[in-house]
C-alpha cells in the first residue's frame, strides 16, 4: 500500500514488455505501486509501437489475429503477475488486470466463458478479469466472482452502474471470498463539461471528482466484503491542473488509484498525502446543482461517456486485430 494506514493503493495503468523488465520492477521495489491495470487501448499502444513484441509476433503466423493478440497479451499479464506475486502472497494486492473482448459487452454468457478461459490460460491467482459495467456485464461479474475469480468492474461513470456492480459482488460474496474492484472513470467527465462550465462561471475540474466521491460514499456504505472503489482515468490532459491532481483530490481510505506512469511520478515527486474522501453529500449536491444550472444534463453526459468508452475500447481492439492479420 502506498499509504498503508489508510489502505490506499497506487496501481500502474500501463503494460508494456520492456517496462515490465525495467521501470515496473523499480516502482514495486520502492513501494510506490502494488498492482497494475491494462485495457485494449494500452495493449494497442504497446503491441503496435514497441519493438519488444516483434520477435514473438514472428512466431505466431499460424494463429488467427485474436489468438495472436491473446498470445502477446497473456505473456505480458503472466510476466506482470509473476513480478507482483510476492506482494499478492503477502496480502498487499499484487493484482494485474486484463479485459475481456470488448465486443462481448452485451453477451453475458460469452463474457463469462471468456473470463473463465482467460483466467485459466493465464493460470495465476493474482489476475483480475476486467468486465465492462453493462447489463450483461453485471451478470458476468457476479458469475465470475462467485467462481472465485477476482474481478475488476470497469467503465463506470454513474452511481447506478457502481451500485449494480456492488450488488453483484455482494451476492457473489455469499459463494466465494475474492477481491473485487469497482473502477470509476474520473477525468473524462471533466473534459466533457469543463468548457461549458468555464463559460458559465462555474468551477471546473470538480464534477468528475465529486461524482467519483459520491460513488465512493455509496459503495463504502454497502460494506461489500473485499470490494474497493478504484479511481481510473486519473491522468491530466494539458497543463490546466497539476499532473497529480486526480490522485491528490481522490485520496480515500480503502481505495485504489490506477494512473499512467507520468502521473504516478508527479504524485510521488510532489503530490498530496492528505486524505480527502469522504466528501459530504451536501457539498456534492451543491456543485451538481450548479452544473445543472449551467444547462448541463449530467445523465446525458454520463451515458455519452459510457458509450464512448465502450466504443474506444472496441476501436482499439479492432485496430490491434487488423494489424495482426
């Protein structure tokens, strides 16, 4: 844990083969991170731009594009899991996450089957299967967690999504004891509305944080066994906010923040270690009203972000497969 007394963890939102052999191990040895996350966009960048994959790709010509992708991704996930294993064995997280095929997001049975297959293929206990928070996803994440597979519920922007994930994990906890996280996306909300808010004289860079804080309050109140809120999408684009802003302002007991390496470096080198959450619900609602008064319908913004997030992962996945044809 980065802040052990608060059980606040930092995970690296990045996977790339050369990094795993170098910077990843250094961040772990220094006690900065104790986990890692990946997604189709991260693997797209790694596989299509890093020379570290060329040698293995050359041996995979007999496989389909998806089989090639899985061979490459599973190698990295296994490597990361092995590096993190001592932390996992010590009860200090040590998880790495891999996402199911995003095109399965509306098919519960296919998501369950793929989650089980990926978990068995990787064959490491410290792997979390990432499942998007869709109606089919809630069914899948409950089934996987009930089977003793650690689950990372992802692409969460709304309280409703988060509570449905928490309820799924609550039901699963009656059948198996397994770690789960509810990944709340933060900065994308601010980027979608801040220009409008600025023009209306309303404070910017706040709604994403307060929305995440609201979700945190609601999930914590449910006291789901072995379930934590994970704050994702916490990198800063541009220079309007300090680089560690979305880590600093979301420091919360019993939580995880997964961030790009540059964001983690900025936090370690000058971030805030003062616990900021929970935030009172009255403060959250006060700002939410200001946003509404500025003409922004948060329900529509959140739905748009959910759709765009799923589409972005589908596009990244398609581009990987096309490049591997």
